[in-house]
């Protein structure tokens, strides 16, 4: 019997699961099936040329008539999404691509054959990095480059990994895990230690003070938030605390003046004069100013984790060569050279400055010493981790160091070694880092900023921010936990940003100026103990949103799904009106009056709802709509409409209904006044009591147990829940409960017989992360 490969080149076409993806594949394209041992099913795409060069562009074949979504770098630092149907729609610097292929009947209607999703992952091979791009002939191209004219080759055999299947999320997951096994240079997110700060509310100094942050400002910000009932438990002291210098003399003949501040260089590893030494109140001795700030934050404001900012090169302009006390880092001036793909997208003022003034690059053989000395000092001050920014600058400095991949990997290995030595909670947030040079070189870093910044004063940025973090998370979420960035709680778009972060599975933190807070909003995110109800996965677009463009098409809403322990959640957002423009090469508003849009949601939008529900689930759900407060019992396969204006949202909590007996059904919803209501439910068990026999089902109702009760006239059902937080707790019960208890004590409850909504008020616990035992007898 002949077994046909799932991915093959047949008659000059790239065929995946029987469907043609690319036509006219050139002869110099080489397809190599992945080896066995967990990699079966995928293939590597390679190519060869006649001559050795440091940069090659290889056409792979023609892409036409198939919907795709890709993540590409629109600027050096960050990715965003692009949708299209043909090769010329594929942007420069595409680092991830997923293609949809489905059969149609003679009249153009989709047939019953399953849709196939094909993922393309351009990789690192040796000293070279590959990306995808399209050309005007609708050809999909591989661009491979070293970033060093001295590093050349004529071929690559494993430039792109191709994987396919019928579930897009599983295909992406399997593809990245297959590449992980092949490359052995990075680790999947599931294998990494997630730092503890992600489950606590935080405050970052950046948008509050920018580089004008001071010790007094840090104290003021923590005090302001805590006083209002939203106590930060993690703190990021962003750019502005370090010792820096600028040797640039203003020259009227100099081409670059704007952005010259980015050429500032680090002159020491300790804090600057704004964080001067303070007197210790106990022994009157001087202590380092940074240590004093950290001690005050932890002792006076109960902050659990303090992170500080630094650039991967030390500072924006690197480290000052031969600075006092830093001579042993062998720093030398280097001048960035950007790749053609990056230059073809958005220009950047940082690079304009550094290309003129240069960057002080620590020698790669000395960079571990630099990080270790910096981090050891920070740890001695009580700092728990670092936000490492401006990472992609290193790819532009590979000349003379073996190329961009070699230099980036050397820096990342040194960084992670130092973090592992100095910050036991794996304390690192990776930022301005959306290049595969770094992504495929990260074995330890577990948190990654998911998109370009929150820009409080740029009205074009808010809708595209939400869509970008969601689509980027489809790719980035396989490597690290995406961080959807800080925001302002007091802002016209604050509610929109807050709702997205609540269901994004990401850390939740603000950058409010002291005194500028919306505590009503913050109480929907933050519990009194400073913890947050974080969803369990990276938030990603629903399957029916993968290939539509909710930022630009004028017709589509964005839907983002996630799960909690006992329920699923879908956030729906109107993101229309703005996006990155490939003509003007910047983010801009392209529709000043985007319309009101209508879409539909259903339980299957939560891709893993079946796993959450457990066995014997009949597909029926209770839907809690956060904005409206409505509770609906929804049969299997039925959808609900949603209508939104731009910058509006709704959160749909899908709670799988447990049919406990023929007349009793129940499901917990969660804290009704929190954005991520279902995140409060930590445990859901059912006890069936009949004729003094009790069966524990741990939330899974077995058929045998229902049969046991069939001969009993009036069984007693006892629901045991563990719930975190305080305020209005809601659940659905098909019958009015007889008794409700919280922490073993009877409690009042309200029951709406029309909707089945049961409501109990939970008190504020004096214990952090306390899970209230709630018992409901029906």
C-alpha cells in the first residue's frame, strides 16, 4: 500500500492534505519531511542558489485565492496582523502565517469536507534567519539573511516549517513544539516558569512620569492607588532610574537632531541622582537610594514584586565606552545596519539617531559579566526582576560578530543565565522584541509584550492595539505569556482596554499618574487583596475571526476567547477605523466614522469549552453578558447576537450547564461585577444524597449516578464551590435553593425564577487569595 505524504510537492504544486496551497513551486525549493518522534506530519522547506551570499530571496510558489492571516514586523520592534488572499498581500518581515483551505461545491458553497489550516513558520538555520514576503507576481518568497557580509551561504534546508490540520490552535501548537524539538534553541511556554507577579495588580511608572520618574514619584503613585482600594502588588520602575550620559554636541550640520536622546549611553550600573542615598531610620546609615525605594514599597505598601527597566544593550544608546568602572566590558561603538525588510516598512526615529551617533556595544564575550553585575546589584537592593526593552537593536549590530542570529543568541543566553542566577522567580518581561532571532533563542523568558505600546494621546492607537495583541498572541503565546501592556484607568478608552486585558490571560497593570484614577473601573479588575482574576490561556481570536480584518474591513467584530477553570469567555470588540497603513507606513485613522456592527457568539467560540465542561456535557450553556447583566440559557448550537459601536465591547461568559438530575441543573457563573467573572470560580463539586447515600462527582455527573437517583422521589443535591474574591456572586440553578452557606454559615440569597439567577454576597476576606467555601443545597 502506498502512503501519500500529508505535505508534498506534486506536479510542481505544494499540496497539503490533498489541497493545493502554492502553485508553480520552483525546482530550487527542497521539501524535507520532518523526522519521526513527535514531528511526523510536518515538513521543512529549503532552497538552494548557485552562489554564496549573505542575503537570498527564494520564490516558493504562487499563492492565490486562499485566505491567510500573518504576523509581520511593521517596524523594527513590533509585529501586527495582516489578512489577504494572494501572495502580493504578504508583507515584508512576515514571521508567522496561517492559511485556510476548504473545498467548495459546484455552485461555490462550502462542502462538508473539513477546513485545513496550514501554518508556515520561517526559522533560524545556523547563522541565518528566514522570513516570508510576497511579490507583485503573487509569489510567496523566503528571504534569508545573516546580517554580516562575511557570513555567506548558498542554501538552507530548514528555512520554513510547514504544518497542517483541522484545528488552527492545535496546528500552531504542534508546529511550534515540532520546531522546538528540531532546533533545541528555545522552549515552549508550557515548559517555562511563569513569574508570580502575573497574578497581582501592578503599576508602571512609564506613562505616569516617563523618564522624569523619581523616588518621591514612586512613593506617591503607590500611595495614591492603595488609598483608593486598588493596591498594586507589583511595581515596574521604568526608564529614568539609571545613570546615563550624552556626549553628543549639537551640530547644525548634523542630519539627525530629533531623537538624539536615544543616543544616551549608560555610564554606571547603579541608580542616578534622582534616587540618591537615603538615611536608614533605624541606624541613620546611608543606604542605596534604590534599595530604600524598594524597601519602602514592600514594607509600607505591601508590594510583592519590584521590577526595573533596562535595555538589552544597557540603555537606548548602549554602554558608554570606557566609562569609569565599566572598562572591563570591552564596549565599542557600533553603527546599526537594518535589514531591507525592516527598511521597507516603518522608519524609526531611534534608528535614525543611532545610525548617526552609534551604540556602545558590550562585547558579546563580556555581556554576561555586564548583566550579572547589574542584576546582582539590583537583587541586593531587593529588586525581583527586570523589564528588558529595546531588544531588537541587537539584530542590526551583527556585522563582525558572526551575524544577527549569533549576536542575538549570545546576548539572550547571557541575559537568561544572569536572570536565572539573580532572580529566582524567573523575573523578566521581554519588550520591543518581536524578532524571531530572539523568540527562537529563548529557553527561559516567560513573559513577552504582545504589541506596540499603549499610547494615551494617540486616538488611532486604541482599537488597533486590541486587535494586534489578540492576533500576535496566536503566535507569541506558544513561546511566552503575552503581556497586553499597561493602560490608564482614567481615559476615554479605559473601559475598552480594561475589558480586553481582563480576558487576555495577561498581567494587568496601569500607568496612571498619581491622583488620576478611575477606582470604579479598577474594582472590576482588582480584588481588595491586590490580586486579579487572570484567565488561564493567552487570549486569541476565535476561529471565525482568524481570516477577517476587524480593524479595516468595516464589517467585522473582533472576538477573543479564553477559559477559566469552570467556564469559557468571549470578548467582543468593535476595533474598526484604524490600523497600520502600508502606503503611509504608519498607524493612522482610515475611517473617522466607523459604523455600528452586529455579529454573533456561540459556546463553540471557546475552542476548548468541551475540555472545560467535562464528560457527559450536552452542549447547553448559561451565558452571562457582563455589560447588560443578562443571563440566558442557551441550547447547543444556538448563537446570540451582539451589536457594538466603535470602542464598545461585551463580555460573554459561557458556563457549561450540569444536568445533575432530571429536574435539577446548575452551573456557577462567578463574580458578577468583575470583568472576568468566571475567573473567581476555583472549584465546582456536586454531592448527590439519596437514602443516606452520597456520591461525589467533582463537577462531573456520571450516567451511573443519574440511574442511582432515578428510583428516588426527591434527592438532595449539594453543590460545593470554592470562590475567590468578594461582592455579588452569581450562579444558575433550575430550582430555587433551600439553603446557601458561606464559610459554613447560613447566608441570605436572592433567586430570580425567570432567569434562574442565584445571587449571594461574599464578604471581604482578611486572608490573601482566600477561597470562600460556598455550599448550595437544592
